C-alpha cells in the first residue's frame, strides 16, 4: 500500500493496520515531508524565541526545552 497526499479516515487506517499491510510513501509525500523539514529548519535558524511544540514540549510541558538531538 502506498500512502499518498489523500486524506485517510480512521477506518481506512485501521483496516491497513488490521491487515498488517506493508506501507510506503509516495514521492509526493516524500517531497512534502522534505519541504516541511526545510521550512522548520529555516524557522528554527531565524527564531529568537522558542517555537511551541517544535523545540518545546506541549501543554503543561510548554516551558521545557527539547534538545536538537
């Protein structure tokens, strides 16, 4: 099963998991992931303040720094 940029329902994903299908990412997915990564890397390089949920925790952990590792 190749995952693409279409929206998937919980039911569809559950069926894939239940059937234990092997999945792969389409080229469009891989390009989208790479583009998002470039965006986040650039944002982090320019940021003077923490970026919530990227280099901080979520919710009650909002004030905790997340290392680059």
